[in-house]
């Protein structure tokens, strides 16, 4: 695929870049080089995610577990002014 100056101008406009003529020429060459490299990769038959490692989370399922009664927890918790607790009503 050939990168044209019009393509460069359109890309620059979409990216909200103001390029002068020298920058357009340089950008055209850079983009052409990038696309040529991508075409070489495409010819190798490699996919973009070929090196990606797929993992799955090894989490246990959530299960309801018994907990301490609220009264016991409040009995051992410090009483602090400014914080609401059920015993304060």
C-alpha cells in the first residue's frame, strides 16, 4: 500500500496536528516504512497476538461463610466519637 501526501494530511487533521511541508514528507516516509514492516510481518503468517499468553483467573467461587455476630464485634471494637454504630441508635 502506498502512503500518499493526501493520506498524511488526513491523518494529521484527524490527530489535530499542524504539519508543515517538510514534516508531511517525513511523516509520509515514516508511515510508509511502518506499513512496509507490517506487510513483512503479514507475509510471515504470524498473528498480532501470537506471543500473547492467555491466562485465566484461578479464583475460588464465592461462598457464604458464617461470621461473628454483630454484638460480639461491637463489644470488642473501640468506641469513637463521630462515627455511627448500631448501638448509638
